[in-house]
């Protein structure tokens, strides 16, 4: 028997040929493109509110512009956006901004990381446990 499964889009997809046992439940977070754009706007505002040194500020703004350009594409390329978001997260971590700004930055970063799906996992690992 052959199954041909086309394009799938969901928080959790389990294609199982035999028995499946799930312990502890399954959860998924779905973030729409509109929510990702709003998270980016919130992130931009949060970054502006922090007092980054000039070098970090320029680097952060560069990453924000590239992330926005990627998000505004008709079909956003998550593989292009993910490294930019990770670099931005590392810039903010190095500057101490994630600790000082708290959820103003961590919330939008987390939302964008969830929008990236599996590509966002490394970013989620960098964030303080404020999500």
C-alpha cells in the first residue's frame, strides 16, 4: 500500500504507518504572516526603546530591515529570515538588552521564532524563560 501525501500545513502532523503512542501531549503554535509582521513592528519598537551602543544599533537595524524585507515577500523565505533573526537575537543578548527590556523584546522574538517553525528552535533556545 502506498500513500501519497501532498502539502501539509498544521501545527502538528503525524503520518504514522503503524501504532503511535504519545505521552505528555502534543502542542503546536501557529503564527500567521500578519502576526509575524506585527511581532516585527513590536520588536522594532522594543529595539528603539533600548539604548544600544552605536555599533549594535546599526547592526540591529540592518537585521530588522532584512527580516522585514523577507517577511514582506509574497512567499517569505524562512531559511533566509532565520539566520537574520538569530543574529539580531545574539546582538541583543550581547548588549544585555534581553535581560533589561524583558518581554518587550523576548515576546516578539519568540513569536517570530515560532513563525519560523523548526528553523526558530535555535533562537528560542537563546531567549530567557520569559515566553
